[in-house]
C-alpha cells in the first residue's frame, strides 16, 4: 500500500489544476480505477473551489490536500484555515427528488455533488482554526468499472 501523499497550494483558483493532478496521481498510486479517479477529482475540485471562494473569500491562504488508502478505501482530506463552516450540514435530498431552487453558489448543490461522487463525506472544525473535509471512496479495480 502506498504511503500518505500530501500537497500544499495557495488558496487560489490558479492552483486548482495542481489539486486535480495530485488527486489523479494519488488514486493511480493507490490502484484506483479511472472511474474512482474521475469521481474524486471532480469532488475535490468542487470542495477546493468552495474553500477558495466561500471560505477564504478569495483572500490569501493555504490549502493542504492529503491522500491515503486503507481498508480498500481512498481518503482525501482537504484542510484549510478559513472560518469554520460545516458544508455537510445541508440536509440530504430524497432519492429521485430535484434539489430546491437556489441562487448560484447557494448551499446544498455542491455538497449533494460530493455525496453523489463519494461513499462518505465528513467535516470537522480544526481545533486550532479552520476546516477538515474528508472524502472517502472505495477503491475499484479497472475490472469493476461499468
């Protein structure tokens, strides 16, 4: 099993491509399928973009992204020092229902995307300030892809 991998980037949309590449390379290193890679790349892109735009409000800051694998799952942790805000507090929508109308950038659609692309989403406020968002996805081998 590969060791934990880490990346630190400035909180800027100019660095989103680095986050996407890091996630893609990490999933490959852990033996994940293309489908797992695509799902986690999209989920991490959404989460990291939200940290930049809504957490830091486009002000200077840093984002740490950590990737690890164990027990047949890949965990991606996104850590920041922005004001604590639990995005996972948005209620889950009923299966088959459409999301409630919301303004662009409104709470709910992004977390619904994260829930759809991953098996688990966890948030915790960091004791010394900031947020920790953990995205968990089972590892699928290429033969398990649809």
